[in-house]
C-alpha cells in the first residue's frame, strides 16, 4: 500500500508498483515515487519549479525513513539538486549522519553523482519578482497565505507550505516513508521546515505505522506531529483518529501561544493549513 498527499496520485501508483513488482524496500519506493513531483515544474511547492526564498533561490528540504532499520536521512536548504529525497536516501545509506544542510548537503550530493542544475523556472521567478515588488516587513512575522484571486503576487494560487509526503507498506509488513518540499515560498534564506525533521514532517516505526505532514511546517515541528501520530497508533488509535488527535494538539498549542496571535482567526481558531497522513502496519490508513 502507498499513501500520499493530494499531489501524489502518480507517486502512489509508482511507489505501489515498485514495492510490489520490483520488490524495492518501502522507503526506496517512496523516494522513487516522489521523484515525479520533484521534477514537475508545475508543482510550485516541491523540487524543480518550487517558489524560491527571499533571495530568489530555490532551496529544498527532504527526508526519508526506513522502518526495518529504523534509520533515516535528510537534507535541509539544499540548492541546485532536483531530487533532494534521493540525496536524503544517500545520507541514510552512505553515512552515519541523519541531517545534512545547506552547502554541505549540496557538496555531498555532487560527490554522490547528482548533477547541479538551475531549479528556478521562469514562472516561479516572475511570481518571486512580484512578491519582491510588494514585500512588507510583517511578512517575516506572519507569512500570509493569500488565496484571493485578486492577490497581486500569487493571483489566487496559495502561497505554499506545500509539500509531498508518501508512506509505503510492503506486502511483508515493512514500512518506509519520504517527505520532500521547496518549503514556504519566499522564506528567509536558511529556513528549514518540518519536512527534513524526523518526527515532524515524517516518522515511521516498523512495529506500528508511518505518518507524515504537509502544510505549515512550523506547526508540525512545534507539535512533533508525525511522531505523535505514530505514538497514538501505537496506543491503538485508527490512523484517521491519530491524525485528528495531532491536529487537536496543534490547535491547543496555537491557542496557547500568544505570540502567534496572527495565526488565529477572530473566532480563535488557527488560520493556517496543516494536513497529516498515516498508515498503520495492518493496512488501515487515514488523514486529517
Ligand atoms: N511543510 C513544508 C514546510 O513548511 O516547509
């Protein structure tokens, strides 16, 4: 079984085929599955074509986790490499480290045979230039996610914290997962989100299940969301209930944090989007 965020329909098909027919381990099936979205210039929240940071540089975050070995690898704020999930897999398999960031991650990727290339498409650059022209300092305190069609920068497209997550359950019950993203559009250079952080944007435990997140990374980080979901499934919750439990935790934490007032609507509820996905070892799955 393979599950993914809504931008992962093709990813799921590929990952399922790889894990059933090619007998790839689930983590590798997830990494290969998300590659199609990383290479898609029309998905402006992942890989090639992703919206850049404040400086106009596309900077990518990714991680993967392997159930049977309970090992993981990640890259944060890596530039010029189209498939950061595959670099994360190399960090997991070819080093004793879990996280590599920035220029070190880029150098490691090149050393591993990945080709550096320009990931900024003309469309993404045009949107970034409009953002630069209308930039306002409050943006660093609370990055508005304006989906108003009249918005002069994104013209109705959400300012993405978008991402793709994929979790895979192999026929033998082994689990693996992967999350990959270009992160928040127009972020401060060097910002990493939840996607490269184990326990936040993804987590799996081979005895229990696998989970991941898309949406506002800061909320997935501050809640330890993916780890929490796996622990809730360990306690016996259905994956959908576990995802809802993590979202309830995020709501409570957001309401408590006074400095996050801009993150609340007037009725006191969080104004941002965050989605969790989970699959349990017995094949039950859900999201919220
Ligand atoms: N969830 C992706 C990010 O916040 O970077």
